[in-house]
C-alpha cells in the first residue's frame, strides 16, 4: 500500500454497473475527474486493477478513499435494523449476490438503513491500495438531497433518477421513504410506464402533486411531453438551477449522484 504523499484529500472512486471513474479536489478547490474505459467481458475488479496501472489520479499516493458504488440496495426501516441479520436479509432479497460482501449506510434523517453489496474481489483490490476506505451507495447523496427538496412547497413529490439503464423511483413522507424501488430500463416507453404506475400506486393527484426527473433521461423531451398528458406538474431537474455555480457543474460527463456528493455531501 502507498504510505507517502499528501493524504489530506480523500480520493473518490465511483464504481457503476458498467462504468468506473476517479475524482478528487485539488488545492485550488477544482474537481479533477477521470473516467476509465471499462472493458466488457472483464470483471470490475480486473478493470480496477488495470486502472491502477494507467489512471493519472491513481498514480498520486493516497491512503484515503471514498468508494461510491452503484449496486442493488435493500432499504430497511431503522427501527427494524439488526446488524447481525443484515447479510441474511440482503441474501434473501438478492440471491444472486453470493460472491459479495454486504455493507450498509445509516440514513438517520430518513429513519432507514441502506444495505448494499460489493464484490469480494473488488473490495480486495481497493484494500490492497488504501488503508482508510469508506463505502457509500451511489444513491445516498441523491436521496438526501431530494428529501430536502421535498419540503419545498406543500404538495407531494415523486422523483425519478435515470442512470446506466436504470430508473430509481422514490418518494418521501416527512422523514421516511414512502416509496423506493429501481427498474431496469433503457427505453423511454418503459420508463414512462414505470413512473406512471408508481404515481398511480401512491395515489398521487395529477392536478396538484409533482413529478421530478433527473439524470441521463432517455428521449427527455418525449418523456416530459407524455408525462404532461397525465400530470400537470412534471419537471426535469436542472442541476445548474439546483446547485448554482459549484465547480462540480463544470465537469463534463460527471454522473448526477457524484455531482450531488460533491455539492451536498453524503
């Protein structure tokens, strides 16, 4: 493991389902962002090993890393959370994750615990290079930011976040999740169906309540046009309007969850 160099700034590794990137903040408070081209057919652990041979940000000695990982999440009400049983519960919910270790983030402002997993080989690669490792589910900063936004105005709000051919749909009621689920989708028509289905399931009012979508939205104009046939208040969240002049907005290609992490924190 590297033991020398400036360790005051924590490196961030974002591990997506089919993407990998590295970022940090330099001495002038500029965000340095370096995506890595992932090789298909090769494990993410192998891709990360390759990245350590060529990625510029990984060449800088560092002991501290923050891993933002996009993986399946099991949401557990905080009053029902038992650390001894979290791996068992997660295994029942996602039986295809046998080669993974289970971790969790406590979300005290939402009275919930987000259980998630990381491949054991992938974690070993991280541990081989860093002494201080923090794991965060990629949705954590998005949930917390949208939870704060939900208090603006008096109407109920439903949110949809598009990323890497997935749609995360969630809503809040005071300091709790009212709904939280994810859908595999890359087509605009399927995304429209999921959003409207959840809207109906939650019995939201098309005249008054609000739907907000953000991220890598497929066929954005069409989806917004179709949503407004059924809902009066459907909007696309503009990060520039939401976050102001933060340096993260100047970084081309940065995922919204990573951007939110830099602007708002965990």
